């Protein structure tokens, strides 16, 4: 039987866990193919502005002006933006598990993710994430990004909880390593089944009917 850990807060990454990644390398490559852009040029420009973009210091319009529309194109800003938004897709099994945790009201839930403001807002609205998360600790709102130590300190401060009572689900090991250094329990997401097993080890049990209870 899993040891009682007293987990009270569950932080979730969004891209790669609950949804597909919003604007990752794969999406950018596909955009370059779809719009006949030079990958090396686009990626160089993206890397130059990505930090400001994800910290919320650069709006989408400016990002696109720096990376794509620095010269005339045969397509519009709206067409390119629609492609970016359309790359986001749900992970139904993960969202189902999230819904069960939310419905149980046993744990406080919050996102802890890196995302630009417009894409983040779109994903929250499009996939109904407000139904489950009362708090969104996104890089574009906080002004810091994973895996910077400050974002984990801010997360713990904002939920007003001991880090040992918090767990963090992410698909990237470096983000989890840094969360662990802050005292937060790391959970590496590879599958929903694996996530359920990792949560159970921390005393958070989800049964076959989707009921959530705490092991003793």
C-alpha cells in the first residue's frame, strides 16, 4: 500500500500532458512546410525572440512580424495564426483523468506551463480548462519559464502550500529535476496508465469508475 504523503496540490504541464504541444519544433517545421518558409531562417528568428514571447513580453503580432512577416508574404497573418492555433489538440484520456481529479474536490489543481499569452488563452478557452483549474501558473503570466528555479518557488508561494505537499506532472525530465530541487514531488508523464500508477504511489488513487480517493 502506498505511503501517506499528504499531497494537497497537483501542478500539471499542459502541452504534452493534457494537450498536444502548442508551438513546438514539430509544429514550426510543419508551418514552414505548409507556408513554404525557409526553416533555418525561421528557426533562427524564433530562437531570438522565443524567450520574450513565452514570458508574455512580446505579443503574437510582434512575434509574427519578427519571424515571418518581416517581408511581404502570399498569405495573411490570420491564416498563419489560424495554423498555429489549429495545431493544439486534446489528449482525451489525460483530460478524463483531470476531470476525475477536479470532480473529487480533494486536491487543488493548477497548471505550470510555458506558453505565449495568445496561445495559452486560446488553449484554456478552446479546451475548457477553466472547468478544472482555478489557477493558471503560465510563463506568460508569471514572466518566468520552466526550468528556472524561480517559477517553482512562485508556484509554491502562490498556492500557499509546503512543496512536500505538492506534485508536478510534466513530460520533460529537466523540468521535473528542477521541480524536485524545489521540494516538489516530480511525476514524469509518459502515459495515462503510468500517471495513475505514479499518483497512486503518492496516495492519490483513481479507480476504474473514475472515482478519486486517498490511500491510507
